[in-house]
C-alpha cells in the first residue's frame, strides 16, 4: 500500500506511526498538496491528505476512516482501540478532542502564512487561540500515565504526540512544557518509540514559502 502525504501534516504522520506500529508494509508518495495539487487531486478529490492506496488500488481518504480500516486488519488484542465499550469511547473521544485542537492550530498557522500581517484577522486568530488553549487545557487535565488513557498505548497517544510535534514545529509559542507538563512528558515518551522515529518529519517535508 501507499501512504500519500508528508509527515509535517500531523494527520498523515498519525497514519505513518500507526502503520509502523502495526508493522504493516507500505511505501510513500510525498508529493505536496501545494506544489503537486493537480496530481494529488487525481488521488484525493478534495486535494487533501492523507490518502492510503490499498494493494488492490482502492483509495481511502480521511485519517479516521483509514485508521478504522487498519484497526480492522489486525488482531483485536493488539489494536490501538478496543472494538467496543467504554474503553473504545474514551480513546476515540480523546483523539477527537486532540483532532479538534489541531484544527485550531492549523487555522492560526494558515492565517499567518497566507495573509500579509496587515490583513490577518486578529479577531479570528484570537478566537482560534482561545479554542486551542481550551483544548490543550482539557487534554492536560485528562492525561493519565504512563499512557494517556492509562496502561495501554493507543490512538489517543499517537494523535496527541503528533499534535504536540506540530505545535512545536509551527506554533511553538502556543505550547510551553511548563504550561502542559503531562502532555510534554507524553510527547517525549511517544517520540522515543520506534514507530514515531520511523515517521519523523524530514527537512524536505515543509510548507512552501509564500
């Protein structure tokens, strides 16, 4: 199978980390949605990443749908989320909260990246920053140890690990270790894992200059 997308996209990296964790062989298509938009649109109609091209040619889009397929392909005992019940709901809800927080980070990053300083909507940026802080504060409050939901590594850890890495890369002033010590500790624990190291963000996987 082929993973389409660059690892500076935290949702694409999330898929890469999961594939490595499950030891599922894959190759990568690292073309950019910016520089190679027309080609990416042939794979993903909305010109969005990640996309996962299966061995039979079927294309899966949206990280949640891709992860659902990957989880179904492994033994339930080793899956990163339970098949049903409260444990499943907790992992999915935490991942959804982290995903929503990420969306606010991206909104701020894109507002600053694509608008000249004089044209940035400070009201919109302040709203997104407020939502971002609220999301991080709640994620910090709920965090257990050694992994986010307790003893088992899960999709919650991968999503939060990728979120924190993106914050440090694109909006570092919004994530200080002293403000979110539980998340900072979790991030370090995640980044030390082989599956995270194998999906590290390379120097050539970056947003284009405006």
